[in-house]
């Protein structure tokens, strides 16, 4: 509690020096609502003691907590602080994502990172990378693989060849996904890695895991729902770690936490974007 009081005692004169029209109780109320963790308080104290001008410069030069403080102060009647503007679109939006070393709003950050990524086939970096080829590489709309006829039927045919009963099978497949391209990718995965139906499923995609789970719930005994590679428990494998699906407990126990480039939260590593930046498992 002493550290919290000391941090507030440091921040109060800085904020009131910029916003003299706000009384001390109002500012303390904002700080109390916003700064609910010690690391957040330390980041804000360090940023504002080094540069109080972050509150008025309209640039996202400080940590995200400075932006949040500004918006909280504006909500209680502040008139001097200025919300930072997105370097991409110039709007005073929430700037929770990073791209090119700058904090941006979500649409601008995604557009920026999209421009850094290239199509695996034509190397174009101006089109949206909306599809994956059979090797799992991102490709642009012009290079997207042609859609196979009836991808749900193809998945059913592959499963039937591997001993899965065909009664009600199509409805099971359509519970996994109704997106044709997603089902085509699932068909490719089953053709290229048939052992994932009988024990190696933890090496597969989230969609394959969902298929195995639904088939097991339907009582099919020709497939094997894999245990967690980390702890051996038969449990939902909802997280990706080192190329395998693992349970939440093993995911949280593995490795250091990183700041997710998508949501800005500090969480366990789940994967990387097309440009190599870390993302958490939910993102």
C-alpha cells in the first residue's frame, strides 16, 4: 500500500500541473480506477516523470497506460490533455497495437503489417493475404488455390476410407466448419497426415482437433483423441506451443510471457504473425 500511495503522490502534482482545473480527489479517483497493478503504476510514473509533455503532445510516444490516463481524464472534464492520434489515420482512437515500431489503431496496424508481408507465390505485398496454399503459406487473392468441388464431401470421403462410419458424417463435418476453403484445408491435412486421426492429432490444426472431439462425442471408435503432449491428460488442447496443441496448464507453464502484438496484453506465447511478431494463443 505504501508503494501505491507513493506512486499516487508522485503522479498527482504532475497531472494537476497540466490540468489545474481538476481537483485532487477527481484525479486520485481516476488514478485509483486506472492503476490496478504495480507494473502499470511504475510505467506511468517513469513515463510522466521523464516527460510530462506526453499528456499534451498528441503523439503516441509513451506507454499505452498514458493514453488510457488521458482518455480517463477527458471523461471527467479535463480540457488541456490531448488524446494521441494514430500515425496512420490521424484519428484519436485507441492505439493498442504496434506496427513498424509505432503504436497505431487496429485497422492501420493491420494494414501496415499486411504491407510488410508478401505472397508466398508472387511476392506481391499490396494485396490482402487471405488464403493459405497446401504448404500452409499465406498467398494473395490472385494466387489463392482453386476451390475443390464439395470440400465437405471430400473430408467425408477421406474419413470413410480411414474407417469412420458414414452415418451422419456430413453433419459432423459441417459442425467443424461451413467455410469451403477451411474444409479444403482440412481435407488437405487429412490426406497429407492420416496418422493425425489415430494418435498424432496434437500435431494438427485447431480444426482437426475440433473434428476429433466431435467424432469422439458421437461415439466413433476409429479415431483417437490425443492426450496433452505435456501432461498426458485427456483434456481440451486449446493452445499452440512449439508446433503442438497443448492444454492450458502446460501452455501457461511453458516459457516467458510476451506482449501480444494484436491485443497488447502480456500473455504466454501462442504463435507469430506473418511478419514474425508474437501473438498470444487467443489472438
